[in-house]
């Protein structure tokens, strides 16, 4: 089972955690990304996320399905923000439940790493002296 969403409002780690909770699960692992204050020594004023929404949702679903199959995960929740985010806000959450911690960790890492590479969501970092579109893996 999977819960895949794009949001323009605040993300809820608690919602994602509750979604993946299951009596068969021996572990829940979550990744909660945060907008940090500094990148490469420069102060970040905000991040701006844009997405090709239909394709992003489809690709996020594909990733979650692969993780369920490869790692025997029970449930996966992937939520991503789009729009303008300030320092300290959450742009992405991945929560995974599995029978064992190794599978939950592996599935969670697979989801976030693959999302960064394949999902059509773009990030612009805005600084005091300008802005730059950021590659997922520079």
C-alpha cells in the first residue's frame, strides 16, 4: 500500500507515520528533509519547488511500488511540497514500514535517493545575492 502526495501546504510527519503504521510492521523508518539555512557558505533565504505534477505523482508511485517489491516493505508514504518554503520547513517526507528494520531502512533510502534523481521536481535556492536552480546530485 502506498500514499503519494504533492502539497502546497505544510507537510505532516505524524500523518505519514500513522499511514504506514501496521500490525505486521516491526519497524517504521522516516526521512524528513528540511530547508537548511546555509548552502556552500551562503545564507539561504528560501527554496522554490516546481513540479510536473502528473508525472511527479506517477514516478513517486512507481518508486514506492519498486521499494515495496524489492524490500518487502508493507506501506510507504511519500509527500513532497511544491511552492515557496522558508528555512526550517519540510520539503519532503518518506515513511516506510516493514517487518524488519533493515528492510525499512533500505526501502526508505531507495525511495529518497531515487526520487531525487528521477522525479520531475525542481528546486531553486534563493540567496541574498541571487538564485540558482539546483541539480539533485551536483
